[in-house]
């Protein structure tokens, strides 16, 4: 019995230990929570110390951004000219109630932040919901719009901590009415409209005090998603949002349900202008001369900085050469330089500095009047670039990867796309038989281009093209050997890589942005090697022939060392059959992209409605004429050096016996009429010297074919001079070369006896391919 009693006593003494154990756990949890709070507070303090300053100017939106050209001249202001600032006593109480009820019901009682909403946002983030949740009050939204970037990548914990800290400071510094005034004048409401006072005038032609309840509710609801709730574009969504605002006012006891229902029954179009009326009455500073350039500057500032140039009070320094820009505007908007057939013919032009990627000038269209930030055809990519694709996708990669020479023999004979019954034709419906790469590119033959891409391979051709900053939206096919969707902005930068020896610079318009707090963001383009120097030089040497003897002779500028390429796109058979406005002699698009050692210019011309208007033989020369006029002015006005390209040591020049295959070096005493001067990657030049002395028939070709090919293969004086400057090696070491790929091809008897025609023969586009957007021609 005593034993049992002692056991019971021991058990009773052990039981109190359990509460002690749980108490220790509880204390540890408290300690962890306190540590987290202290750590969070310390981190918050650390972030807050580096928060930017908030000024009344930033909050009030009364500062505008200024755009400067490359010489520091002010060319445009953004912000003030499009805004009607309304002070607190001009803001209807109904609008204040609508905004507060919808965006921040506790606005008048919170301290600039709402801890409950922040905790809720934190739990949302912990659950892994997309984006860093905000829990933002109206004061936080004002701080965000006034101080911080809107880029999603900037929605960091540090940014949210700084935003909360600044919101607390703003709430202590300004009254609630002042904060609300700042906010209402800051928000964006679609169509380039900032501030609710501006919106009242833009959408209704009235002041805020003149708007009724449903109109004010519409404006109050737009800031959450301005484009979505644009009443011009999405009236159904706009009405739904307006009705949500009205119901929020009921919930916040600012309206009765009867008043809300009556307002909901009001059509969304009540008192609303038409979109055309709104645009016509918009107060703006418009300068069509620089419109396209400015539109791209705005887009680039937003993309690179996340700042809104309309509201951030920036100083934006650009690469615009205003004198060149003005000349470009005059070239395309008058007939003083180029003869245009009508005012409907459009163009997109981009000029870049080949040494650094700076965009010096840009035009997005012609005869556009005073439209502000209109369609910019210089950057749209919905039209094919035609045969200007050939150096980038076909022949450049062939030299780069296969060590093709400029003499490489390629068959210009009947060709059917593999796996189809679609026959590809050259622009003149003729074939030249076996011809050199030089002839194929300079005379813009289609069949050799497609055959060359097939040899290179789609993947390698695409990689080369990607290195030039161009990635087509659709997967590449053999048909893209003669065209794909590319913009003049992309193409001017891509051709610049051929001009500067093989380095690609991504084109850019802004070089420096100064923020109101004195900090500066600087921009440039660090070049990336896109090809060997040998490839760039050899393509350039051939493209010289395009201007001197090929399809782009109307782009020639006396005394200027330049290279370039023409391009056109044709109509499909179905389009020709279904439309009497166009004919087989017309094209949809015409291009000329050319360059000197200093500048690259890419020009597109065509009609916005190509099914109603086509380009005839004369119209197809306009792109080259625009280039010629602009480049002539740029070379004289900017003091460009006009130096010729220096042949790199990785390229060697040889006198080749025409028609020899494989290539043979012409022996001494060979007649000059049977010699063509060609370029080879060093180490791949022919070793065999011909023993034949002079006969044109020695190659086995008819004399008529030799006549046809000799004019295009014989280098021009400038080309010859350039090719012979090899005695001076480049400063860098000789590039290594892979082994030459044997590409012996049999001669073809199906050669044309008619000499290749230049662009003056109309550069007809007759490639009968199923997808017309990639069928080009010259």
C-alpha cells in the first residue's frame, strides 16, 4: 500500500512539467516574432534612408519634360501643353467622393498607409500570387506616380518600403485635400490625357464643375485601367466600371441606391464627344517634322527608364541631327528633290551612325499634316523587305560559314521549292545559267539567293540574321531568302554592321536622361561582333556594284564611296486576278538600303492600301532617290570623311579567269576582257593558274553569255580601287578561316543571251510563290 502511495505521489510531482514545456515553446515563438519585427523594422529603416526626395513640384505635376537634339537645342516639351490643372476649390465634392469611395475608403482617417491592407498584400505575396501586391492607399499611389518607375521589374520589397515611408511623410506634410488634389491632377486617363480636369475637357468639352454624376463617375473609375475603360474604344467596359464606382459610393454612404440606379440608366455616350471631335480639339504642340522621332523617344524613355516623360519632369537628350531631320522631312513632303506620283504614296526612313548605332533621323510618313504621334512606318514591321534581305540571310552567312568567295559559282536555272510545285522566277523571267555570287547579288537574282540559303541552312542563316538584330515573327523558310517582315529601323542598323567591319550596334535615340533630383541616366550601345571583318568587307565590295552597275544606279552619288541594295515585293497570282487596280508589272513595296563608312540609311516606300494602289516601274525607283537625296546632304552638311573601306588582311584579291569552275587565277597575258577581279577569304583562294591566254570561248560559254555577265562582274573603278588596297593590313591579327567547302557545280546551257537589266528596266517582281509577302525580286 505504501508503495502505491509513493508511486501516486511521484506522478503528481511530475505533472507540472508539461505547462513549463509549453511555456518555453511559447516564449521562443514570441522571441522569434519579436526578432522578425525588429529585423523587418531595421530593414524598413535601411530602405527608408535611401528613399528619394518628394517635392511639391513632383506631386503637383506642374513640371514638364524637355527633349533636346544632339546639339543641345530644345525641340519639344511634353506635359504642360496637354494638361489643365484644377485646384482644390475647382474639384466637385461628388468627384472626390467617387474617387475615395472606389480607391481608398479610409483615406481621410489613415496615416498615408493602411496596415491592414499591407498585411493582406503580404499574405497574397506569401501565397505566390503574381506580382508584388501593393495594398496601396491613394497617398501611396500618388507617391508611386510622382517618384517611382512603373516598370513591373521595379516592384520590389525595397521599392514598396520606400513608397510606404514616403507616403507617411506626405501625409504628415500635406492636408488630405492637397493630397487628393495632387492625385486627381496626376492620374492618366487614356489618349495622352493626364489629370481629371484635362479629361473633362477632352471627353466632354466641359470643366469638371459642369459634369453630372454619371460623367464624373466615369472619369473617377478610369485610372485603374485607362485603356480598358476608354469610352471611345470600349464603351461596354467603361459603363461597367462607371456603375461599379456608383455602387461603391452607395456602400460608402455618399449616394442613395435610387440616385445610383438613375445614374446607371444614363447611356455612357451621354454628353460624350466623338473620338474625332476630341482629337481635333486637343490642345497640343505639334511639329510634324520631328513627330516620328519624338514618338520613338517617348517609347524608348518608358522602356529604358520606366519613367513617364509626360509627368516626370525629365531632360531628355537625343541623338537627333535636327538639320538632317529637316532635310529628310522636306525630301519626302515636297517634289523639290523626288517626284512622287501622289500624296498617298508613303515612306518610312531611318538613318543611323554606323560607328555607334545612334539614330540621327527618322520619318514615319509623308503628307500627314499636324497629326501628333501618328503612325510611324519607320518602325512598323508588317511589310516585306524584299531583296534587301539577301545580304543578311543568304550571302553574308555563305561567306561567313562556308567561305564563299565573291566569285562562288551558283546556278541561276529553273527552280521549284522542295516538296511543292511552286516555281520561283527571277524578276525578268529569264535565267542566266551559272553565275558568280557577285553577279547574283548585284543583279538581284532570286534563284541563286534561295539556293545559297539552302546551302547555308535555315538555322545558320537565322543565327546570322539574329546577330544583326532581326528575329522574324514567323519561323524562317527558304522563301525568306528573298524577303521577310523587317522595319527600316532594324535594317539601317543591320546594314551598318556591314559598313563598320562587322560590329552590330542596337539602334537607339536617347543618350541621356536627367531626372529632377539631379541624377542622370546615360545610354549607349555596346557593339557586338556580328560577323568577321572579311564577311563585312566582301559583302560591301559586292554591294558597291549594285550602285555602280546593278539595280540601284539611281542612288549613285558622285565621288562618294557607298554600297547598297534594292528590294521590291510582288503581288500574288490571286491578288492580281481579284484586283483590277494592280498589274503584274507593279510591286507592293520598294526598298533601298545603303551606306557609307559613316552613315546607313534604309528607305521603304509603298501604299498603306496596296490592294488599291501599286508601284509601277518609275515608282520603284523612289526609295533609291530618297536615299540619294538624304545621303548627299548628310555627307556635305556633317563633314563626313568620305573615306573608302580598307580591305582587311583576312581578304585576298585575285584575278580570276571568267567562267572557270573551280576558279582559276588568270595567267599572265590573259586578255582583260576575260578577267574578273574577285575576293577570297585568305587561305581559300585558288591555287591553280590558267594556261589559257585570252579567248572568251575558252571558258566553254557562248560569247553572248560572256557579254551578259562581264558587265556585272567587272568591278567599277571605286570597287577595284577598294579591292586593291590590300597592301596595308588591318591593325588586328588575321582572322582564322575554316577549310573551304568544295562547291563545284556543272555549267548550265540554259543561260540567257540578253544582258542583265538594271533597275531602270523596272525591277519587275515576278516570283510566283504562294506567300506574296516573301516574294521579291530585286
